[in-house]
């Protein structure tokens, strides 16, 4: 089943609070569906940052991209997310994962155990269970607007995490390397399809763009080399050409949710205008 396009910006820092809330309002005005915040010690803490973005807007959805499950107590986190859902008027999406490649360093700095891959995946499942309980189950916290559960996004590429996503996710962010091509997406999508069975058509597939156009993102280190031609993480050309590529990708692979760095929000806005609601 073909899903309508959605677009989200990923942002983690601003020089001051007014700039941060202004970015949220601008994203909303340009037609983006979501504002997403990563979970690193080098960016704003995601939950207060999303609260500020939500209270500065009226329709923009807000989400974590993605919470590292090892960093927090699952039940306390679910309580705080329920509060964010209340403050946003039910516009929360919860992204959760087992930790980025360099997440171990952040865990050590926070003084929490990082655990094995299996332990971290189990923590992802625990977070999801507590969130669903806090929003609609026996442990429900008063105030949550989305009475069953907010949409759950899982970032996944390996088979174990794809297996969890197949059972639990509403949205799957395909966490492939920047050099991955459309052909490389077929394997994780196939694993997800096999594991999800009849519910596969309910899952929204997402990719994140590292670079839009010829200019690299401002935060990359010296020596950065852009992904090669044909990489999923790179989108270039006229707005119409970019839109046509995304249409083909959706038709062939089912990818309908596209996220990108907030620094490209204006550059990519013409593509959003062409594809929103399609």
C-alpha cells in the first residue's frame, strides 16, 4: 500500500532559545511534518528541546531521532514522554534505538552501563513496552493525549533490530551507511517484510539524507567526502529531479518518509511543496 510522503528535519543545536523555536516555526511553515532531535551529549537534550519546539508550534509533530535505550530508566522515560505528549497536544513520535556507533562514549560520560548488543536490544523492547503501558495500558499516566501509543520509530539495519522493528515499529528508519544505494536497501526491507508478515503494509519506511545539493552539511569534519553518485543519503539536482527520484524510490521500495538536516530546510522546501500529500 502506497503511503503519502512525509518530511522531517533533524536538528540538535541553536545559538539561543529564540533561534531554536524560530527553526521549529519555520519548519512548520515550510510544510515539514516533523522536527526530530538526536540523542547525543553534543546536542540539546532531546526532551526539553522538543518541548520548546512543540509549544512554539501548532501542527508540527516532534520526535526523538533516536533515543538511546541504554541511557535511561525505561519507566521514568515513559512518564516523561507522556508529559511531552500532553504538552505537544498529542504530536509526539518516539524514536528509539540501541545506540549509535560512538554511543558507548556518551554512556560512559553519563555513568551508565552500555551493555552488549543483546542487552541493548532488550532495553529497546523494554522502553517500547513501558511507553505503551504509560500511554494506554495499566500504567497509564494522566495527561497523555495519544491514548494507545505515540507512533514508535525504530532505527534498524541489522537482523536482530529489524526483527524487533518487524514486531513493534510503526516507522522504521533504515540505518544504512551513507554510501548505501537503493539496491542496498532491498536487503533490510526484505528482512523487515519477512518478519512483519501481514503488518508490513502498516509500517512507514524512512531514510535520512546526509546531503542535499552540492554543499556539504556544516557540521561534518574536515576531510569529509560526500557519498558517491547513487547513494541514498545524497540528493541533488533540480527540485523536480529530486522529487522524481523520491517518487521512484517510493514506488519501487516503499520509502515515503524522508528526513534531513535542518540546515537544508530551505533548500529542500521546493521538493516538500511538490510532494506533500502525494
